[in-house]
C-alpha cells in the first residue's frame, strides 16, 4: 500500500506538471505572436474569425463531452464488476458452508486463494492490460472441486443450485472488470481530440493583437488551455481505471470479502494466492 500511495503522488504531480507546461507554452506562444502581429491584427474581419473559432470550439466540445461520457461509463462498469465479483465470492463461501460444512477445506480454500490472487496478482496485472493465470487456475480448481460434491439432502440440493447462480455472478463480475483493463477509447478518437485541441489553441494564438495588453491576451488562452488539458487528462484517467492515480479503482471490495472468508481455513496457497 505505501508503494501504491507513492505512485499515486507521482502521477498526480506529473498531471500538474503537464498542465503547467501546456498552459505556460501556449501563453508564451500567444505573447510572442502578439509582439509580431501587425497593428490591426492578422484578421481583416474579426467577426468572421470569431465565428470560425466558435464552430471549431463547438465541434470539439461535443466530441469531448461524448468521449468523457463514454469513458465514464466504462469506468463505472469496471467498478461495478469488481463489487459484484466480491459479493458473489462472499455468497459462494456461505454456500460452501452448506455443501461441505464449515470445516471443509476444498471449496473454502479455493475461494480464499482466488480472492488472494485477485488482490495481489490480477489487480496489478490489469494495470498493464493483462489478466492473471493464477486466478484462472483457482477458477478451474473450484469447478473441479465443486464437481466432486454430491448433495445428500434437500438443504444441500438447494445450495447446490444456488452455487451456479453465484458462480455466474462471479464470472460476469470478473469479465466486466477485466474488459476495462485495456484502454477503451480508440486511438483514432484520441487523434481527433488532439487535432481539435491543437486547432483551438492555434486559432487563438493567431488572434493575437498588439493593441491589447499582454495580460488581456494571456488570460483567456491560459484558461482555455488549462480547461482543455484538464479534460483530456480526465479522459486518460477514466480510460485507465486501474492505474495508480488518486481515485483509480482498487480491490477494496475483494479485500473486505477476504477479511470475511479468510477465517482460519487450511488453504493450498500462500498469501499472494500462489499454489503451494
């Protein structure tokens, strides 16, 4: 956890640095263009120039809003998937109490090892867009051990049927969070966003006018560049939900589940979920 917090601080400061560099660079370019601008400015018809900027800005704003909404939906799916998976594992543990007794070790051990592997192995792997072979091993092991269960009474038969429902919820939850491990915003969309942002800032720089003071020329483009850069950083954050940003998704729900089900059972794995 200390390493995660350190990485979060590094990324947060990196975002601040990127924001400051972009704003400073754009302001310097605008002021440099102001010094070189002819007396009435480069545009003969300022109204027509402003109209063109309005069209460009509106198109970019619509595209950016759509992208943020799309990335936010995927972020929410990843969070809901992790929560649903953790709840399902807790319920599977309760069902295992009925199927093999509270002192049973096979299903209980498989679920505990699965949870450990999700927290310690698969979550870090998802930052690189990968999944964990260790988690898949415990999925397969759980299926094998469950197949060996033979219900002997009505209570166990009801639990046996319930297991399939909870197993399906666990599987769907894992798939939902794993699906968001890879970036969901396509590269062409990033290119279009980059073109739109560059066009707006370049157009504002060309509108430099030496008749206005440096402060009046610098403040609007500083605000616009800061807003555009911040919005693109937000898209990048939402598109990488498992990175080490503050607010990125962490396996807190699975940790809660692990604290509930890891109650002294003998398990066939170490603390990281690796089979022993």
